[in-house]
C-alpha cells in the first residue's frame, strides 16, 4: 500500500527566512510520480511540481526548490526568502501509472509572519 | 490554468435535503475524481471515473453517489444530507498523471 508522510503539521517562520517542508513516501512500485500542491485559504489546490521516479535531479523554480532523494524516499520542498503570500497548506502526493488518483499526505500548514 | 469548475463554491443546507455538487471540465479528460477534505486537512478519494458510464468508489466510504453521462460532467449527489457530510469536496481530472483540481465546494449541513 502506498503512503505519504508529512510529519510537520504546522510550521511558523518569520518573513524572509528559508523553510523546508518534509515529505517521505512509501511505495512498492518502481515507476511513480511525486507531486506538491499548495492550498491557499481560498481552498483550491494549486499544482506546484510533478517529478517522476526516474528523474532524481533537483529542481529550482524561483524561490522554490525540490530535493528528490530516492535512497531515502524523500521529496522535500524548500522556500527561500519566504513571503507572507507563501502562507498556505502544502500537500505532498504520490501516484503511479496504475493507481487511481493520488495518495496525499496530511499536509503542512505553513505560516509566514510579517 | 486548469479548466475545471465546481458549483456551488459554498452551500449551507438543512438536514435531510438532497444536494448535488456540480463538476465540469473542458479539457476532454477521461479520468475524473472526487476528494473529500475534512477540516483537519487530509484529502480522501471518495469516487472516480475512467470515462462515460464508469464510476467507482474510492478509498473512503461515502454515502454520496456520482454519475458520468458526459465526459465533461461528473456530479456528486447526496440524497439526504446530514451534519456528518459537512466538508469540502474537491473535484479533479487528469490526463497523463497530473491532477487538475477545481476550486472546491464547501458544504455545511445544519
């Protein structure tokens, strides 16, 4: 059975600090996809990134970066120089080509204080 | 931006009423999903569909039902709403692995 663990329920930092959101996953499949979604207070889920299991290159997009380490089954997300607008709930999710839908972690509530 | 729409965004209704949450997508995706999100944030898959006339139950048991008569439309129905149905319901569709989500429908049953 698949599982996604986001051990950090809530993180609070002061604006401009860097913050890392942890994600650990479990799957028996060799081919799978990992995702990060952002859920602002308005409620919609905003897609941030998809990474397939064969691509372990880290990715940077502006202030966002992702560290995929297959050896530790982790897919961590770092926000550099955080801003108040980054405040949201962030979900890590796991899929594979045969699965239906995604398996989500419980989410990490990120609070950026001015 | 994803073209997937949910209505209503917010609904407050009394116990025993029948409600239908609408979900439409204009991307021609075959696979569609309904997730239920409790106030504690966790998302659970309650229904999915591979295409027209296909509906399946998800991991979380739900008293709701769904239908898929047209590719673009995947409504969710509760025949008799109860306070335990209070939650946010998120619709999604996919092509090639990425899920596109609607803005969600927040249901409150009094």
